[in-house]
C-alpha cells in the first residue's frame, strides 16, 4: 500500500533541513517522524535520511523521489485551489517570503486596489529577505533566484541602492552591510573599497541596514528612495547600484488561480511603486 503521508514528511524534512525541524513545522513530534522514515526505509530498501552536522537530513539518493513528490503535492494544491475558488470558497493560503521593506513599501500600499481579487485568498508573509529556496513557501521575492529545482523565476523590479556615510565622520572605516554571501554585489564591493574593508556589522535586511546606519551613525547603503530619512549623511560618489528583484514559485503551480492572482498583484505592486524602479547613475 502506498503511503503518501510518508512522502509528505520526507518533503518537509527536505524543505526545513532536519527531522526535528520538520516535526516542529508539521505540528508533530520527532518520534513520529522517525517512525515514518523507518517505514519508508523498509519500502525503499535504503534510509531516506542521513546524519549530518545539523541533524538528520534527507539522503541525497532521495533527490529524484523528492522532486517527483514535490511536483505531485504542488499539483494537488493547485487543483484544490481551482476547485475551491470555482465554488466561491476561500482558497488554501499562499505563503510569501520577502523582506519587510518590500512588504511595507511595495506590497501593502497596493493591497486596497486588489481587495476583490485577493478576497478569498489567505496571505501569509514571512520575513525572509535572504532566501534562495522555496523552503515551504509558495512564492519568494528576492535578489537571488533559486538555482535548483523545478522553479519559475521572473524579474519583477529593481532596487536602486546608494551608499552613504555620516558627514561628521567621513574618515571612519565602520560600515554596516549584508552577509558575506552578498559580497559580490557591486554596492557591497563599492562600500568595501570606500571604507577599506568588510563591514563591521552585518544584518539580514535593507530595513535593518537603514536602522543601524541612522542609530549608530555609521556608513552603509539603502534604497535611494529611503535616503531622504538619513539626516546628515552624504552619498558616496559613484555608488549607484541597480539590483534586480525576482519572484519565484514552483512550476507545477502555473494553473493555480490563487497563485496567479497573487503573482499578478505582486507584479503590479512593483510596477507602481517608486521603490521597485531603477535609477540611472549620475
């Protein structure tokens, strides 16, 4: 007998990294997850999970099975949304991962214009600015699209960024930046060159960058449209940088009417907002 719920648990382990994390997200306990993986191991002839430095994670041998199962579950969700919306019921929730700054300044202002289209859709936003996989989300909005998996990615806007330093301490080498995985971003390289080294403080979001710069009075970079709130700071010459923003979702959700309505809302929100527009240097 096929046990689809065992595959569902394996998918959760893959999405959240470990058996313990999957148990938390599924609202169950590690012992139950472990028993299900033992049962799946008997069915497959090999252990679907292996011990890693972070705990028990998915066995790389399971990759093809995970991808097929993922496509199945996403297809089921899409079809359920189609049937529920056709019947006038609320659809399943759509989980969106993006930075708080995007939610506050780009998406939220446009929600009133999409009240009818989004009325039967439950939106759940996660503060995940630096995200490179779907990780249990239906849609992710980020500067770096996923590099693997059956994912559809589309450029939806641009963040125009600029570096700034406090006027009273232009010789200071202190600055705040994003984590090292973003070290290749042109504006990160410009700041490292200008301040003479890597950032003394690292944060996860552009909003946090702005807050630290304003309160600690140290250099860094922010979206150009947010720079007006930085009093007594001056722009660093030739530091304009336009960063592409991508929206990504699983390819099997193409026909999901709920996801289609939400992606249309997101695309239009970026098109309307000055926060999502490029700016020419100079």
